[in-house]
C-alpha cells in the first residue's frame, strides 16, 4: 500500500550559499515547512524584498522510510522555480511556483541521504508572474512529502495530478460517472477495483476490471448545489493483485449541471444562482504565503459568513486543501494561472505547463466552473499577434483537456470592448475601478450595459472592483482618501449597480483580505494593498464587509458602522447601519431616533452629536452598539498622513468654486486655463507612455487615460516611485495657481 511520509520538519535554510551544499551547515538556520523567506520583507514596502536563490537542505536515513519499491519526493509549492538535488545529483527542475510536482528519487536513494532544494524567485523572462501588484514570496511554502509505492502504482508524475479523473454527467434524475485512472507498470494478473461511495461512505457500486476506465450509473443522483447543498460523492480505485492492495487513489466529486447565460447569468442545476463574491490572495501578515490548514479554514469561514457564493482564486493555483474546502462549503470557483500584466514571448511554454498542471490537479473539484486564461495581460496593448496566439493556444488546450468547463479572462479596464482578445474565451469579465483609480462610481453599471448591448451573446462579469481603506475616518469621504467611510460608500454604490444587473454572470470584489504588495506606498502603510474587506491579519472586518453581508447572508444580523470613528466635530452626524432585516431602529442614549426601512439594506440616521452618545441599533431581537463623542477639534489620529508625504490633502488651501491640488486632473484639463497650466509644472508630473511606475508596470495609453481620475496631489505621490520628486514649495506654488482657476459650473 501507498505510504505518504511528511517531510516538513527541520530543514536547514540559507540565502547566503553560492553553490549547492554537500553537507548541512551548522551556520544555517533551521526551519519547518511551510516556509517563506519573504514573510517580513515582502510586506514592509520599498519593493526591496529578497528575490534570488535560497537553499533548503535535509538529511534522511533510508531506514526511516517504509519499505517500498519506489519513492517520490512531492513538493506542493516552491516559488517560483526549483531544482532538486539528492546526494549531489540534480534530479529535476521545475518552473511555476503554485502547483504540485513530484520527483522519482528511487535510483538515487542511499542509506544516508542529503536532500537539497534550491528555490529561486528572481526576476526572469520565462516564468510567470513577473509584473503584478502582489509580492512573489519565495520559499517552500507548502508541504513536502515522500510517497512510497509499489512498483505497480498510480501515476505520480503526470503534471502533479492525483492519478484519477472523474467526469460526472447528469442525465435527468440520474448521472453517468466516468472514472479514468493512470497506472504505471501494471502487471499481468493485477486488476483495478473501482468503488463509488455516498457522502456517508456507504459503498454504492463496485466494478473490478483490468481496464483503466469504468462507468457508473447513479440513479436518483444527489446534486452538488452550491452553498444550498454541497453534496459530495467519493470514488476510490484500488490496484489489486489477488487479495493484496498494491496502491490506491481516491477523490471526492460532485454531480451538477451549469451554464453561463448572457441574459440570466449563472444557472446551476437549472436554477438561477447569482455568483456574487470575492477574490482571494493566499498570504497573511507576518506569514507570507506559508499558510497552515487553520489559516485556510478561517478564510473560508469568513467568506461564508459574508454570504458570498463565489471566489476568484487569484492569480494562480491555490492550495489543494482550499479547493477541498470550497467543494465542502459549496463555493463556485474561478481558477486561473498567473499569466498576468505583461506578456512575455519567451514564456509561452510556461503558460502551457502551468495550465496543464492547473487542470490536471484540479479537474475533480466540482466547485471549479471556469478556467482563467489571463489577468490584465493587455496592459501594453491588445493586438500583439504573439499574445493573441498564446491565448488561442491556451483556450484550445483547456477545451481539449476539459470538455466540461468554459474559459474566461479578467480584462484590464482600458482594454477595448471590440478587442480580438475579448473574442477568445467563452465568457468575459472586466477589472474596473471607476470611483477609485479614475472616473466616478456611477460609471460602473452603465459601462456593463454598454458591453452587454454591443455583445449580447457574450456573458459579461466584473472580476475586480474595490478601493482601499485603512483606519482613517471622516464625515465627508472623498475618492482617494483611504478612509473606511469612503470604502463603505463605494461598495454601497457598486452593490446597487452590479447586483441589480442579473445578466452579469459573476462579480468578484477585489479583495476579500488586504494582502502583501511590497512595491506599494499608499494609504500610510507601505507594502500592502488595502482593498480588502478584512484586514491582512484577519482581525478586523471593515464596515464594507457588512454591506455585503446585508445583501448576501441569510443569517440575521445588524451592524453599526463607524465603530473606529468615535470623536466627531459636527453637531449632527450621519450614522449608517447595515442589516439584512427589513427594519432598523436606532437609539441614542436610550432615546429612539425612529425606525427605518431600506430595500437596499443600508439604513441612514442623522444623530445629534452632544457630549458622549451611546448608540444602539435594534432589528427585531438583534442589537449592535457603538458610541460617538463631540469634540471641538478634529482628531488628527483619524487623518491619513502619508509616510514621507510632502503635503497632505488637509494642508492644502482651497477656495470655494476654484481648483486645488485636491481636484481631479481631468476636471482641471477640461478648462482652458487648466490646459495652459498643464503645459508648465503639471507637465513634469505626468508620467509618459512607456515610463515604469509602481511595481514595474509600464504606462500605456489606457493607463494614461485613467490618470484623469486622480487628484493632482495623489499623482504627485505616485510619481515619487518613478524618481520624480517635487518640493513642497513647487506643490504650494501650483496650488496657488490652481486656486485662481474657476471650476466649471455644472
């Protein structure tokens, strides 16, 4: 029988070695896996985290392993390239940091053994990803095992797959389930015993044969129906010789039908099943991407609490354990490869190998409904013949390997809706940030209406939308202020626009959790993207989390917003309550301020602000409490102060009816005087096409267009990452000139 020996404990680790070691050095650190060497420097800003080669070494006495014919080293995640050395011999090289791969070590094993794994996350032009808004953590950040098997065994080397492939087909009330296995060295007299079990592990049927395929008929099949009923069957296949079981594999599977309709969205088992949810990155504060099972469990529980029905697992293959959790919880999943941001003609083979691994390793998961080809890959244009050919190859590959699932893309906002790139996959989603990186929140819904009108037969969704929020607060939120209040307003508006358009096949908030992006210097806390509905450490649910819970969750609740915003200067302040209940009553120091109903689940109250006020929101038997305090001077602890900022927005003189550094570039350029001013100092501030900006992104025509939605001050901070540093005097002089230019009357 197969034995899996965990190989995580006590690896010697170093970033300092210059060659493959021949012994374990006492000078090295000792670490247990999973491990990442960028858990700290990949999250603290500066875009200076270590990217290079590091070595892991470990000794093994073969006598400590079970007796077996063959031994395989299994690596479930080594970012982003790795070489395996055993007793000085290079046995394997692998490119791609997010998938499982295995190495046959049988012939090289001796009595005493030295394993060395060289892991490399250095920049190159052959392995994706290389340019993206997240940290490429280096390390052996998932489990490493040694798998011990008989000479006759289920294949362990075919693209890191499980050796078994289950394809259910629902036919009316029944299902036909085709099971295929991949076997190595099957000998005469050996047979395969296939058994299907129900959720309670009762054997439903068994087939014994020498064939590597078997077909089961399941009468009155119990369907996998998302969160409502995530029912899972199990199939086990044993390789037997007489009464002896030589090897076995098993997998869970679900029986379901679905289609993605351009008018009615996602249809699961014949019922409309709106896909409304989030995207997820796989890292955590102080841990990087070296997550433990309890971290994955906490993530899925938080996503379920919010009421989401779908997760986009961005931008790479996630841990198999998390896909298993998605199967169990009934989440509908978008799975993709890290073909992202910048097309590299020299890396086509890597997109192909990563896609083969993604599909082979994840084919049996009923939660997965689409394969994602790429994300924002047209940053530098959508007509590159090599880029289009690469996508056509991937699209054909997906359909060849998996006849049951459609393909999709996440297109960057400026990508034209008549682009040939848009025509390649089966369904399309767009990443839009109107209301954050440019434009206004009101532009989101109409944009999708325009796409839908132009392409009535292409299902369209929103694969990313969001804005950043930290522990900053204001009663007058504005775009780009990084306050929790603006993020809440933004998501209220987006929910109302996106969730009421039933033709949208899926919507995914960017992002469920704050995540590491070491190149970022925004919001007063460098090294992170703060668009999460929950903080990086998972300890605080921002108010916007509850806006979604109000729309999506069936679990009764009421939530008072603004709990971190206590001190307020205004005499009457706006208080927002989120609830999925029909009516909410708000009490201030025990006095009712009235009951309100809200079809959109967002309840707004005007509250007198005198002294200290205890607030209690009541919905039926549910309650939530907070407090506010009247202050005469605004509490500066609530105000964003950018690290190393020359000016903050509240230091800028504003003149009623005139422009300032706090106004949007597009609005300023819409006036003749603004255009003339632009030819001077402002021209120095504007990035040029081809310039490199934060994270290695290159300015394109589409990104230039988006700059019109930035305030002048916000742009001045962004160009600091390009080495263009304006003085305080220059900015104040520019502001004085802007103060003389009248705004257009609306």
